[in-house]
DNA sequence: CTGAAAGCGCTTACAG
DNA sequence: CTGAAAGCGCTTACAG
């Protein structure tokens, strides 16, 4: 097998005696009724035969489009985000796009830094999970720098933008009701100190439901960077110690639930007899836990699909500032053995 | 805030009255003793001030380098691979590289397909987790297409190549010994039907250790695509039923262990009294399991580091075919409560 | 120590 | 229906 030199349009042009222009038109499907059937066939066959692929750098340079999308996740190694990423990658690739991933760790500073790094490389679109306090930056990015951005998992009310998110309020409502119908009355909510939409909506959903039952609320809000730490666990432990009557907990995120589960395990509490549990977000860990934990699962395939299809679609409709893509998907309560 | 048009070298050249050549040299640190200090400073200050970033498409087109690395993982949504990916991404980015991810699902056909898609786009290097039967393709990629490739997690003996892998034999040996020293004598190995190096080495490590103790071997090898399925669980269940004396199991991968754990749980076996467990690869699920499962953990940060640093380094030493980067890192036995 | 100029491989307005 | 030519923003061999 000989090493084949990379072939260019010029080579094809020479070989076939057809101008580069014509070849370019054919490749980019701009042939339409401009070019004769025979020429099209001739060129396409030849391209197929030699396996020609256009040089994407040259295309980018010429068109100003890089066929690149940046996915700024909260944490790309988190099972939720990596599952989303995997599904998007495939669809994106089939549409000729590549995706670059990065993680904000939910830190505003890091997100800004990342943004600056990417802004000047040619990026066609951003899919962003904005961290706390990123509202103004996001607004600028969209309305002043005129970047194509799709917001994921959370959104802001103060300005219009594209997003795809979960129906968080309803999810929390459904979970709380489910706990109630299991006979629990001292239902607690353990969430995160945050203004991010999913977090406030989950809390709201819980609160309003408790209110409708005229039941007392118990809620604990943990700082974001304490979720996975011993401090976080301590906070949960204290909360439980101070409110020993609590007989059910709705956890606002899976990481929160994992910390909570550690505490509950160490206290020797029985699930669901002593304390019933429902958590947002599914993970294989919940299914394997003893007993299996009930969850509000996010529809990962649908989410990924909307996200990438949506941004692909928006990029096609170019500068039409009026087109907004806003999707709110339903979560699914999966009843296992913990509630 | 006004929208600033993207600035190019020509703009800088005009503004400063310095030729593009000089500016290019300065930006690419090829200034050295060719350009006067003052000019360098003047240019650098200006670049800093206006926040100029070179157009990477133009650079790619000109140099033939895309500053892109493809990471072909077995499954990028698997916690092990996504953790590796996250760490590599950061280092790569700081070195001016972007990484494109994809998943082979351990299927040869898919890997070939992926490779063809990438080959003609300019990619500077591949980091590949080769699936079963990919040996010839890999060899061709390296020796005939002269691509820069770093192999991860597994390697082949039949030709020389760069790789970073775990010391699998030693890990299996250590795990088996540990099970033995807990008093277990009917120690089983549950692995995967595969010629991939880690899988055969783990089996070897187990076998030889058992042999050195003059103990009977019990091994079950499951088909790769059955690992996470009910068939896989059924195979394990049968294996255990046919060999009721088994009092310990070494699982060759975490997914295998998860399937095994389901079976053990459903059979009501007590860990470690009835049956002791050690699994390869750590996952948070093992720590939270009841009881916490002991594992041979892979050193993820070191692995990611070697992987990306290694390929960065190899790319610098360019065409020097003699340079091989081969690293074998030690796993760590973490004793929890299952052995 | 510095610069003019060619050229990487495309796309696209323009001309015929 | 088809083609010649400009130009995207760089890098680098060459000349001075």
C-alpha cells in the first residue's frame, strides 16, 4: 500500500479537466440546475473513487465558519453531562460539526476565562450551562458579541435567549406528592444555596406543594462547593439531628443525595421506614443502592437531541434574531424502593 | 460597548508600521535575536492591548497542523473515560490543542468508520483505545499512514507503538493474594472473552497466583456485549449455581462487578462472609455500596497526564520514528469492606 | 535586524 | 452551463 499524498481540488480539476469552481459547486451541492448531470456525475464518481475530502481549515478560513461548537458544561466528568455530551457528539459529527468540551465547575470566573479563550478562535456556537452570576456575561455574549448561544439546564428571565431545560417545578411537585401519598408528613427538602433556575424551581415546587397540604416545611440549603465534602455531610447530619421528626427527604440533585445517603447510612436509619427518599437526576448508583432509590430522572436522550438539533437549526437560520428555541422537557418519577 | 471587528496581522502591521513578517515572528517566538527588543515590546504591547488572537484556520491551512487531537475512547460516557477526558482536555487546551472525542463501543467496525471520518480532516494526533481486532488497522495507521498515535488502556505485542496502560498483571496478582489472605480458598475470576491485553493479563495474574497456591481455578468469561445485560447476569448466576463452593470473586472490570453485585444481591449472599469481592476500576458506586466494595483503582490523574503530556511531547519530536513512549502505571488496591 | 511576496486550499462574485 | 481570479489570514524561504 503506497502512501497517498493528500489530494486537493486543484488535482481533481487537472485530472478531470474541469474548473475548480465547478467542482466546488458540486461538492457544496450548489450545482442544482447550473451544472450538467454528466459533469456532476463525473466529479462525484471521481471524488468517491479517490476518497477526496475538502480541507476544513481552508473552508473555515474562507467562510469564517469553523464547524465547531463549544459545550461548556458544569462538569464534563459528571455522568449526567457526559451522557449528554456523548449523544450530542454523534449527531454533531454527522452534521459535519465537532464539539469542544470544557467544565466551568460552576464558577463564574472560570467560565469567563474559558469564554475569552474561545471567543477569538472561530467557534460557530456555544452550548452553555451558565454558572451562578453569569447572567450579564451571557447577555453580552448574545446581544453585543452576537454569538450563537444555546443555554442548557438553567435559564434567565431577564432577557430572551435560547434554552433547553427540565420542567423542574413540576418534578419537585410530583416528588413531594409521592412522598405525601406514602404517608409521610414531615417532608424535608435538601437543596443548594443558589439562584440558578432549576434550584429555585425545585425548592418552589416543594414549598408550594407542602403549603397546599398545609404542612410544615423543612429545608436545608447547602453551599455549592460543599455538596461533595464532609462539611456538606455535616450540615445534613446537623439538620437531621435538629429535626428528628423528619420522615422523608427530597434531594435537589444526585450529588446531594449521595452525600445525604452517606449520612443516613452512618446514622443507621432505615429507608424508607424511618426516612423516605427521592432524588433529582438518575444515576446507576441509585438503582444499585440498598434499597434502590427513587428518582426524578431527566430525559437525557431527548435533552441531548433538542440541544444539538436546536443549535444546528438556529445556525441555519443565521442572523434572524427573532428565532428563539426554548424547550422545557418533563422529568420522569421512577418509583423504586425508597419512597 | 461597540462591536469590534476581528483584527488581523495586516491591521497590526498598518497600525504599527511594521511588516507582517516581523509580527508573525514575534508572535511565534521566532524573534530571538533577529528582532530588536523595542520592536518586540511594541508589538507585544499592542497585541495585549487589542487582544489580538491569530486566526487558527489560517494557521492550520498554512502549516498543515490543526492543533487537534482525537480521543477515541471505548465509551466516553463511562466514568473512567470521561474522567480521563476531562483532565486531558485542560492540559491540551493550555497547550493550544483541542480534543475531539468519540466512542468505539469496543466495536472494530465503528472504530474504522470513525477513523475514516477523521483521517482526512486534519488531525495532528490520535489517542486510541483500540477495540478487539483493531490491530492491523492500528498498525497501518501508524506505519503506513504515518499518523501520530498514542494507544491507551491496552497494547499489542506484534509491533512497536506508543502506549500508556495499567500494570494489569500485578493488579490481579495483588487482588488474588488479598482474597487469599482473607482466608478464602475458592476464589473465582469473572472476566471478559477477549484478547485485549488488560483482560488477558488480569486473567493471567489470577491464574498464576492461584497456581502458586496450588488452588483450583474458577473462571467465567463473558462476552463483551453481554456485560451489562440480563444474559450477562444469567451467566454469572449459572456460574455461581454450578460452583456453590465459590467464596470470593475477582471481577475484571467495574461493569462486570456491577452485574455481579446485582446477582449476589438477588441471591441474598452476604459480602464478604459468604462471598468476598474485589473489582478492577474504582467508581463512586463501589464506595457507597453496602458493604463498600474493595477495588484495584486506576490512577486516573497520572494516566491522563501521561497520555496527554506524552502525545504532546511526541508531536514535538516529529518524524523521529524511533521515539516511543511507553508507560505502565501501577494500580492501587483499596481495601474497603468486601474482602 | 526587517520586509516583499508566494502560497496553503478553499469559496464566490463576476463574466461570459 | 462553466471558468478565471481575488482573497480569507497566516508562515516562511529568500533577499537585503
